[in-house]
C-alpha cells in the first residue's frame, strides 16, 4: 500500500494515496484573500501574545498576517528572508533518476519535461517560505500530458496557496479554509498537495518569525523613540531676544514670536534691529546614537543569527572590522542553512510530487525521481576552473553547458567567433597515471 507522505513529525499516519490523480482544485480565491486587518499596525506585546495563543489554538491566519506586516516594514528582516529563500530557489535544478534502470530514467525524464513547462522558481520560493510561517503549501493540478509519444499523468500547475488560508486541527494537521468551511476547513486530499514544513515542535510555534516578531517590535519602538528624540534635540533651537520695556511692549513680543515661527516654517524671517535672534545648537552630550542606534544594531544582529545563523554574512558595519577568518566561520554557518533548505525542499518534492507521480502512472515499483538543486559555495571563476581541471584529470565527466554558464562564457556564434587556444602539454612520464 502506498500512503500519502508527510514531511513533519506527527503521531498521525498519512492517508493512503488514491490510484488515480485527484481532479479539480480546492484552493479557490476567497473574498477574504483581498484584505487583511494588518495586525502589525499598532503592535504591542499584549497583542502579539493574543495572536500567538490564537494560532496555538488552531487558527494561525492572524499570525501569518502579523508576520507579513513585520517583515514588510523591516528592510533588514525582509532582506534576510529573501537571501535565504533565493539562495536555493534561484539555483539551477534537474530531475534525476532515483536509481539505475531504464524505467527509472524514463520516469525522471518525463517528470523533468513536464515541470519545465511550469513556473518552478516561484513554486520553490513559495515552498521555502516554510521558514517564515512554519509551512509552505502548493495545491497540485494533475492532468494528462503527451511526452515523446506517451501519455503521462503529470503536474500541470502548482497553485501557491498563502499560509493564512489554513487552520491547524487537534492532531497538528493542516486544513484548508474554503468558502463552504471558512472556520474548520477541509482535510487535504492525499496526492493533491505539496507541503514543506518545519519540524521540532507544535506546528503553530515552529516558524522562525515567531521569534523574529519580538525583535522587530523592539526595533520598531526604538526607532520611534529615536525619531522623537531627533525632533526634540536634532535641530537648533531658535531664540529671539527683545527689550520688553518693563513688560509693556506687546508689539515687540508679537514680532519676536512671528520671527521664530517664520524661521521654523520658511527657514528665514525679516528681523528689526531692536530684536536679536540666536540659534542654540542641541546638546550633543545627550546624543542617543549609542542608546537607540545600539539597540537597533543589536536587534539586527539577533535577526541575522535567527535567519542566517550568522551576522557577518550580511554586513560587518557593527563588528568593528571583523577578521576574514571570522567572516569565513559565519559564511560556513550560513552555508549549513542553505544545505538544510535545499535538502528539505528535495525531500518534500520526492514524497509529495515524485511518489504520487509514479503512483498515478502505474509505476509503484520504480524508485522515485529526485530533485537536485545545484547549490554550491561561492567561488571565483579561477577557483571553479581549477576544480574542473582537477576533476577532468581524474577522469570525471563534466557538463560543458554548466561550466559555460557558471564561468559566463557562451557558445561561439560561428567559426569566425570561435577562439581556439593551444593544446595543453602532455603529462611527463610517470605523471597522470592512476
């Protein structure tokens, strides 16, 4: 029996896959998709706790809206998520056979051809939003497609369903909110959904943004205080001195007030000789850069650790000039995050897309095709060329098109455009042999 796979820790056994692909689409557009209450506006600690508790009771929509608001209003926070998701979603990919064999190769080739027709980069990035919300879910539209003279049941579309469209039941399973079931939702049909989830606890609590929301709130409040400070003490104070003749000269007083108002609004004013105007600079001993700016920098560093596992991978402006060695350490930590995301994406694809694909095409005995996302460390063109040369000398076959793409060289247009170098020298006697 083939069962619908799951990619998260659960005490509930998945439902078995049907013999035929589910038809239709459950996740239709709802009127509620067009608006949000923006819970991130006027945010307070009490409001965050209320929204988090509501999510833990099985209703995470407001929590998802809160995450969207906090990420949207924080440039650093947003950039961290974009970096992490694009580090995998923006890389070349291929579908490979899950094991040696003609049928495995045939299945992998057919699935690869079918997926090349779709917007897979968008789909991958949506799946990788599991770090933001705790899950990324796409509804799969299956249909019959003709590939090289054979008819296959294959995905023809991935509907990227927002995380706010789900609720969580008592068994920690996702249910889709629909027009007919806007509160309790409906169960997700086996073989109809591609879902990637974070693990490690209750589904409503595993999103990285649950932690990031607090840091974003502290940062927002500090920025607001800093803005008020700048309004009060950031500009020179305009003072107008006049002789009030024992407190009886109301005309001079009125003129002095008018001068101060004109300078504040227009930047200049007509001043009679009888009135003296001075500009008192703000007291720099009360500069809040070290207080407000320091707290904002602290929040940014904590957000960097949360999302990328490091701080120097993004910038080192607050590090006091960190060493290259320390930067390498931070880069290595971020690299582990990239590998983790790629592996989670590849695993969820295998169990949610590849296995049903074989099932619906009567190939249960075939090893599932695997998704391979080409995530590699950042290397200079010279480093890549040197590594390729070493691999070729050791008898390993490489892809010409991949090397050209990574090194930035295109195919020659014609013979006149072809650049031919000298042949490499033959290895000396006793070298190059295994």
